[in-house]
């Protein structure tokens, strides 16, 4: 159970990184923008990403001389969209900043050579990373005589001036590319969907975020999770029991208790000191006293003024009554003056006439 929760949480964290932090930096925040800092950065710009996902965002692989953790995750490639047949290249931008870095593309490979030829670089396979931002392309040549989705691999090693590999490199990525042999269709103008158009060869050309012979397949980045369907670019339709932009979040039929959070369908991630399907059980056999909260096996987190495993050590300060010393002709009961016969008022200080 704990392993399942950890794995679910890990996937969720990766998705949050992918969707929210693939960074959409404020263009006016020059100090924190990776383009403007003084160290190595590598990214795909938002215009290029929109071509194969329908969503304008920047995908960063390296920021401030560090390979981002989600790039190194073995599941990362599963969240990337298929590059549509209409897109024959991927543009990257990189810069080294004030330091010197050297690169080597040591792997450019097609795993389906009957569909896709090995990728081709617009730059040399070895060299120095440019100091200022500069774009380069990786071309993806389909053979043109067969259709399908081909897998291709890219390997990139980056080293410092002293020949030391940058942590996280060589990068080893496997991506997917759609290749489609499309024949002219006299009824092309009737069949192109989702604002696709029929070109002069009577073949459907798709708008950004769609692919397929008649542009009927939408693309989502990251991929829809937990059996969700991509219904339009960047929009997932989730099955029962799941929610979120990419169906990454679960819906719990019963509320998670004691500060627990719903992380997958009917699966709660419990806060410290609690367990159970809905975090309904406390690990403290003896309940925490005086407002304490369970934080581990028979260990309580105590409020100020108390201590001990169960917050049993300490003394509650007596509640000081407002009226006890002020009732002139009456008795203070539950902070309220109960007046003697013949007297009235908040402090029993007025005599009845």
C-alpha cells in the first residue's frame, strides 16, 4: 500500500512539473528567466511545442547548468506527444552563458528504419555550445512509402572545459514520430476535420494540435493518464473516478480524514500519524491530550505549554472569569453575574427601587 501511494505521488509530482513548471517564466522577469541567467540552458520554444501539442509552452531540459529531474525520470517519454506527420523537425534553443561547454550528439538512431530514417542535425555532431541563445534543428525524415509511428533515439553528452560530463548527461531520449503515406482524396475537402484544410494535392493539412489522415486525432501534452481520452488539444476526458487536466488526480468516494489527501481513485495519502483506507486510524493508541496531534507511532505533537509522548505533562491555566471579582451583589456563574434579590445590572451594582 505504501509503495502504491509513493508511486502515485511520484507520478503526480512529475505531472505537476511537466504541466506547470515547464517553465512559463514571466518575460518581464529577466533575472529568473533561464534565457538571461549566466549558465547553460536548453529548451524547445513555445511556438514549436504548439505545433505538435496545440498548447503554447516552453519545454526546458537544462536550466542554469542543471538537467531538470523530470527529464531523467524513466517514465518521462510516456508523457510526450507523438510528433505529427506534418512536423518534419524539432527546433531546440541553447546557450552556454559565461561558462564553456562542449557537446557531442553520440546517438541519432531510428528504431523503425522501414518508416523513419535516422535523425539529421542542422549542426555538427560535436562542438561548443554557443555563448548566446541559438537555435538548431533535428530533422526527422520519413521514408514516404509506409505509414506508422516510429520510435527514434537521441543521445547528447555535454562536458565542461575540463572534460567533466555535466551531471545527468549523456541524455538518452526516445521519442515518437508519425509518418503517413497519404494519397490524394477527391473528397478531401469534405473529410478534413478540426479546421484542417485540403491542399493542392488533395491531402488534408492539419492545424496545430491535431494529426492523422483527416486530422481527427487530438494531441495532449502530457499524455492523458488513467485511461483518459484526448478530446481536443491539451484537453482530456477523464473516466469515472479521475479528475484534473490530464486525469492525473483521483476522486475519493469517501472523504480522506485527518488531513489526508486524495491522490488516486479512492486512494488517500495520509498525513503523519494516520493510516487506513481513508486515514481514519491514528497510530497513537493512547489519544493525544490537550489539543495535541498524532505525528507517529504513539508520538504526539504538543501545543505550547505541554510535553510528553501524549501531551500529558503540563497544566491548563485556569480560565480567568471576567465577573468573579466584579459582581458586587451577586454570584459569578459561568462568567455571568447572578444577582441577589433587589439588585440588577451586568455587575449587580444597581439597586431596584
